């Protein structure tokens, strides 16, 4: 299967129209139609449902769209790494995945310092939960992942970051619990909670709560807390999350209350063991280590 055919396929999936896709690819419509039929013949699968005005993907087409995107990203990332090895100046791309955390500030600071020295290095950030980040790391689609502990990092190289996140509840300022300075386990009972999967599977949180997780009234789960904060604003419930992820300025309707005893999540940056770093990624790793030493 040629990379060129995958790019053709993705263009049609994006445009949902053969003519528009052909124009974006700068090829003729008959040529594109022929290439797509050859791709379907090669795979032995029907990828498109061809309507009069719109082309939609079959279930097989939806699967291929995801995999094709990953394959092309990996090819482009590899090409960038190889080309940077031949250059005298330091350049290239650094791919970083992270769960939502205020600890990204140290990553941003190290990146800013490095950018001043090597302006031809470019950064690509991916946000997701720990599972999403590790999946992309294992597939080689990102160079580094920023995770909250506890995480299973035995099979990775890693650096512990001098930063941590604090657990608590995001709520409306007119909520009854907003009058408290901190929250205890009993405060979380009998209130509607929005929780991330990370919170629900966190052993340290379970130990802090001291009861079975099933006793919590979890009315919704979320992946990224910004969307959850909109539900909180509308009075839907309370979001169990980390501090400093949502802007809580004076004009905000929301506030954050930490739990006690304090429940902290330390942070770690991981990468694939035995990974051969490009010049750019090695420079980034060195710069981050310098910043960590400064903050110790």
C-alpha cells in the first residue's frame, strides 16, 4: 500500500467529494477515482458509499481513516528526524503528548529557552488522557509523554518533574460547598460529580476517599476538563479535577476547593526505552534537565 494512495484516500474522506478532493490534490477526477478503486481492490474492502452529492465512509473506511492518519504522521515524523541528522544547524520537530496538567509550565519554559537558541525547532502538542498519550507514544507518533503518577512507567525511560497537581472540586461560586476552604471525603457524597477516567481508576484517590467509588454519584465522565467546566457553570454538578486547569479570575462564576488531607499527583515525562533521539529531541531533553536542576 503506497503512502500516496493513503493521502488520496484521506483527501476524499476530508472533502467528502471526488471533485473537491482532486482539486486539492492537483490531479484529475478520473485519475483519483481510478486510484481509489485500485485501493479498494487491493484491500478487498469497500471504503466509500458513493452518493449523488456526497461520499461517506463505510465502517472499513472509518477504520482506515484513523490508521492512515497515524501512518502518514509517523512517516512524516521519521522523514523529519532523518533529514535533521544531515543538517549542520539544529532543526526538526518535537512531538509532546500530555494529560491536562499545570505541570506543562516547566515544559513550556524549557521549550521557550530552547527556541531562543534553535529557532528552527518546531513543537507539536497533543492533549489527552494518560491512555491516549501512551497509545501515541507506543506507536511512535510522539516523542515524549507527560503523565500524572501513579502510572505504569516500567517499560519507559523517564524524568520526574519538579511539579505536581492538586486534586479538588471545581464548582460554582454560589454552590453550598463554595463556603468551605477545603473538602473532606463526606463532602463528596450525595452530590452530582463529573469525573475523569483517571480519577475513577486512581488508587490514591480511592484510599483518600475511604469508601468504595460506587458510593459516589457520578453523573458524567469527561476527557478534557474545559468541556466539563461548561457543565459545572450551568449547574449540572461538581467536577473532580486538578487545580489551575481552568481560569478562575474574579469575573468567573467558578471556584476550586482542594481536598484534605492534600491529595497530590506527581508528574513524570516518559519516552520509549532505547529510543534514538534526533538532534532536536536530544537538545530538548538536555534543556529540560537544566531547568529541572534550576528548580530543585
